[in-house]
């Protein structure tokens, strides 16, 4: 504890001491904010006019905000950042500036710097004080989760047996891995994929980042993200090698085609020479038959012998040219087929690489009571959906969001944060906004007399995923994964350039 200032009265000493403690706490929060917090969850309370940001270290930032006023209500529900622009102007409200804009719906709702008077005052957006808007900009990436609640919300850690657990699998043998040149490179996956992870566990992130150590993958259990990164490294190598092979095959095909074209030209020339030799031989034979004098006949026979020799030579050249043309044409056809196959392999490798890049992104799971299904997205693309069995299917669930913020100390499971919203209620009309209307579910059925609303813990007991769906999730689950359990269906705001959006009001 820092001692009070010399000569300070007790009250002032206590104030200085309290301020020192507060400053230390502020320093810790500032350090956490600047230490790449990883997945973050931003929660906005309309009633409190406040925003909190949570991550793996807990609460890392908070600020006053100003949300939509009467007639321009800010919707509640679950959203994510779909666009970021430092310098943006509204395309709806008179080109109004919206610096450090982070869009959460394409219909016009965003977080951005603006006037924060201490009460709702916007056209539906969430205004932030300029310094905090800059700070929040640095904490988030596209896809960061934003939950807007009508009243208050409690964000807390949750550990529950029904939360999905990632599947860990033994590392593949690295000796069989080959690089772009086809040479065995046993250390490359360990160096590029597992090395930094393992060294970070013992040295800390800064030391690990600069370390040249390449621990072996042998004997390790890989989590889904490590598997995805390993697959991506192998896909990169495969894409590079197949692209190089395609270029080489294309060059070979071009060379063989040029040789075939030359052989065809030589064959045509030989055939023309053969035809000319035949014509001369026929002419010589005719002249020999028409010769009236002995001298003319002898001369005609000499010309005929020469024509026969030229004809024989032309025939030999034509036969040889035909043989060369047949070989070169066959080689050119084979090279063209090989080039096509190599190009197809390169295209498939590029597509596989693209898929592995998507597989390294966090997954999102949406369990909808309204739809009676579980939907799964990755990199904003649907990858799976399946029916879900609900207990007490007519009883409301509310809406509950769960974010996997970090691995546990052992690195074999995940730490989750959760926040809950109450069952939806009818939305007040929003004026002056050009966007597609959403249709929230009707108010959820009343719970039985004396029953309590569902909690983030209890709602996990209310549904059952098919075994195949659970395995599908757990095979892809890691830090950044997001689970939503809700009475609602997928909002029409959800599209090809968004994650799941669930509007509750």
C-alpha cells in the first residue's frame, strides 16, 4: 500500500489512498485493454445508457452511451460488428458524420462517436464519447459480439455440463508432411502451428513470439483451432506445390504443342515434296515413252532414274515426318491433358485452402425454439443445421448468449461468458429508417404461476441436440465460439454478410 502524503490529515490520506487504489485498478484495466483481449463481448443497456466490454480478463472497459430516442428506438437483441469505418457519414440522416463507426446491422444501426448527453438522443445508433469510440475501435474486429438489453444485464462466467466441449485429437505424424518442393519437412508444422502455442505456455506471449524453438507435435493433443491451423499450413503448401506443378505442366504443354506444330508443318512439307517427286517421276516416264530418238530416250531414262531416286527419298522423308508427327502429337495431347489435370488440382487446392481459412474462424451456434432447429455458421456462411428437441416446448426461454473467451488453464476446455435477455415484447415503431421490417416472435407464453424465468444455466437443460450435431460442433469449437439459445427465429437482418442476428424488440 502506498503511504499517505506526509502531513496530510487522515481524511485526505484516506482519499489519496483510495485514489491510489483506483489508479492501480485503472492501470490494470488499461493494460488489459492494450494486451489484445481476444474475443470480446460488448453489452449495451438502454435503461442504464451504458456500455460494458468483457473479455477473457473480465470487465475491460465501460462508458456512457446515448441510444435511440422515442420513435427511433434502438433494437434489443444479439448482434455482431459487420463493418468498421473510421470516417463514415450517414446515408440516411443528412450525411451526418459517424466517426469510428462499427455497424451491427445493415439497416442502419451502428456504434460510433457522437454527442452523449446522458439520455437517449440518437436515431437508433449507439453514440459513444469520442475517446471511448477510439478505444473500442482498437479492441474489436469484424464479428465482435454486441448484445443490447432493455434494462440491466449481468455478464458472468458460466461453467455447465451441457456447454459443448472441444474435441481434442492426437497430432498427426509430422514426418509424413511435405513442403511445396515435395521434400519432407518434419519440423515445419511444429514450428508454424504448435511451436508458438507450446512456448507461450512456458515463456509468455512476448518471448514466444520471437522464439525460434520448434517443439515436436508428437504426443500432443490438438484442439480444433490448432488442427485447423495445421490443415491450413498443409493446404498452403499443397496449393503452392500444385500451382507450381500447374505452371510447369502448362509450360511443358506449350513446348510439346510447339514441337507438334513443327512436326505437322514438316510432315506437310514432306507430303508436298513427295507429291512433287511423284509428278516429276510421272512426267519422266511419259517423256521416256514419247522419245523418238535414241539420244532422247537415253536422256529420258536418266531423268526417270533421277525422279525415282527423288521419289524414294521423298517417301522416306514423308514416312519419317509422319512418325515424328504422330509421336509429337501424342506427346502434345498427353501434355495438354496433364496440364488440364494439374490446373484442376491447383484449383481444388485453392478451394481447399479457402475452406481451411474459413475453418480457422470461430463458429456460431443458434438454437431457436421458434424454428425448432440448431443452425451453425462459420465465417458468416451456413455450414450445418438440424432439428432440436425441446423440453416443455411451449414454455418461454428468453434469449441467452454465451461466448467462449479463452481456454482453461489446462488448455483442454473453454471458459465461457454469458448474458441473458428477457422474452421479447412488441417493438415500438421506428420512424424515418429505410430498412426491411423485422417480425419478432409473439410474446412468449406465460410461465406457470410462481415459476421463475429461465436462466443461462437452466435453459441449457431445456434442449437436446442430436449426437451428430453435438459432435459436429465440438469438432470445430474453440475460443471465440458463440452460442445463442432463444425463443426467436433468425432475424431477416441476418444475411450473407452477417453472423446470426436475433432481434428481441
